[in-house]
C-alpha cells in the first residue's frame, strides 16, 4: 500500500495540513509534530496512510546532509569524550528494559517474553522480527512500541523548551546556501556511501551515510554551505508524516488497548534517561537538555532530525542512538533466552 503514489500524496496532504495547523498554534517543531499527529489520527480513523520507499529514502538523504552540515571542529574534539556517555547509555537501557518489563507484566497482563520485547527502547524492526520468531504477541508489541515513538516525538520538543532550548527559531539550517552545482555531487556521494553502509548492515544507512558524507565535506571545506529551504522543509514534512503512518490499519480497539501501556513505559523510559543524563552532562560539559535528547529512546532518524532542529550537537545524538541499537542487539537476545515460553 505504501508504494502507491496516490497513498503517498494523500498522506503528504494530510501531513501538510497538520504542519500548517501546528504552525498556526505556534507548536514547537511544527513540521514534525503536526504531520505526525495528523497522519496518526487519519490512520486510526481507517484511512490508508503510507510513504513510498523511494520518497522515504530521498527524505533520509536530504536530512542526513542537513544534519552533517552541523559538524565543526569543536564537535570533532568532543568526540574523544563520548565513550563515557556510551557506558551510561548501556546501563540506562538495561534499567529501562528491566523496569518496563516488570511494569507490563505486573500492571498490564503481558507475558514475560512479550513484556521484554515491548520494553525495548528502540530497534523496532529487530523487536518485531524477534516477536515473530518467538511466537509473542506481535500486534500488541507493535502498538505499544509505536505509541512510545509517537509520544516521544510529541514530548521531546516541549521538554527541550522547558529546559531552556530555543525552539522558536527557523527549522531550516542557518548559514550560507550551498552552491547549486554542489548539490548533485553531494547527493550522489551521499547515496553511494549510504548504499555501502547498507551492505555493512548499518541501521538507517542512507541517513547515516549522507550525514557522514556531509560532515566530512564540511570539516574539510570541500562542500561548504547548507541545503536550501525548498529541499529541507519537504524532507521534514515527509519524516513527520512517516512517523504517523505507523498507525495506519491499526483498529481503534487495538490502539486503545495498547495506549496506556505505551504511555506508561514512555514515562518510565524518559524518567530513567533523564536521571542518567545528569552525570553524563556534568562529565562531558554538555548542556543537560542536549544529553537528554541523545538519551531519549525515540526513533533513530526522528531523534537525529529533532536534534538538528533544536540545535543540539548532531554527531553526539547520532552516536548515542547508534550505541543504543547496538546494545539492544546484544541485550535482547541474551535476556530473551532466559525467559520461559509464553
């Protein structure tokens, strides 16, 4: 269904209307928040929502280049201190999984295996694949995980605003525009690196490949400047709409049954991530709000894009979220093997 151009156009139209409404009410990060909510509502009402894979991939390339343009020499020097954050990241992930699993079993009637998979703070495709293989409640796990992703997309901008990050500025990157003749060269190189990353099984390869390509280009001075707004804004609109498509085809009764569980584990996960952010921010000399966004258990592509919008060091956020996926890839199978059969 998502491959249909008609469905994609319909989804983007709904997303654009949501972005316009969010802008009208001065919502933070309106071009992500508005489409995510609008497309989710239409999907839950029974409308077919989806984004064609080629359009999604193009969006990831543009966003990756945009995020990579935020790298500078100061960010490169700070990378030497980042391993401290990765240690805390591993500890907080274990704590989130343990606390959320207990909550889902105790308060929401999940079996042990389904609770463990639903508690994972990220890596949704990996989690769903493991749920299929183990005979767990795939539908319930998917709904709970999707609620977590949507909730974090909504909550993070408001939390950032409360912690002093300016969210009222332009979503488009600041700086001199990249020369137009550079665009096809940068995009072509970004796609090639993304395809290479895909062969190496790197998560979200086109996004990360474009980000690395852009970062290298900017640090070396080969590709100075930022992408034009007429490329960046539609990419954010596509990403916001893509977030909302997770609820397309989900019956309202199933959504309602997983809503409370999804909100509960989101509160637990954000609380623990917030606690762990304090010593990391102190040790690295990074603002607490920046570390919290890096530790927020949202979708990798969404949080990286959110970081760029909010002015957070994009490389730090990307590194932390990739570390989270790597930890989950090891932790979940190890913990799952110790669970009784459902």
